[in-house]
C-alpha cells in the first residue's frame, strides 16, 4: 500500500425501488495495483435504522 497515491474505485450498485438493501460490485486499482491486478468484490449497503 502506498500513502498519498491516486487510485480508482468503480462501483456498480443496484438501488431497489423500495427502501431496502442495495447490492453491487466493486473494482479497485491504483496505489500499487495495475489493471491486470484489480481488487474486485461485492458490496451491500443497508439503510440506516431509525434513531
């Protein structure tokens, strides 16, 4: 990991029509990673609970 470097994070998120979790994929490169060594994965965003 490099400090003070430039990276790129791409997310593809499917937002539901009604309030609920949103899911998608993420792809990260830069800061020591090139296009042939992307870090990929999945994400889930949940609505915050009422306070």
